[in-house]
C-alpha cells in the first residue's frame, strides 16, 4: 500500500463502526472526510509525477466531453 493510503482504510473502518452503532451524522462526515483524503492523496501523487522541466500540465475540457492537455 502506498505511503498515505492507509488512512483511507482507517476512515472506512471508522465509518463502518459509526453505521453499525447508529451514528449516522458521523458516518456521513466520515464519507466526506474519506473523499477529501483521497483527493489530497491523488494531488500529492500528481505533484510527484509533474514534469521535470517545470511545466505543469493542465486539463481543459474539449469537444465531446473529452479533454485535451495543455502546458502552462
């Protein structure tokens, strides 16, 4: 498992506990927290894969819902 992805498992376990014990608001908050954690982990991975020339790749929607990549 990657360096930071263990936190997603912990959040899932906490969420399961909350659901099993009727802590619905907490379970919903943990769902949101897991999404935020996953997004941040993905962001960190994207930064690590950034091109060595300093250019940042940007995603812009293209025609037909497909995207095209442009460099800054």
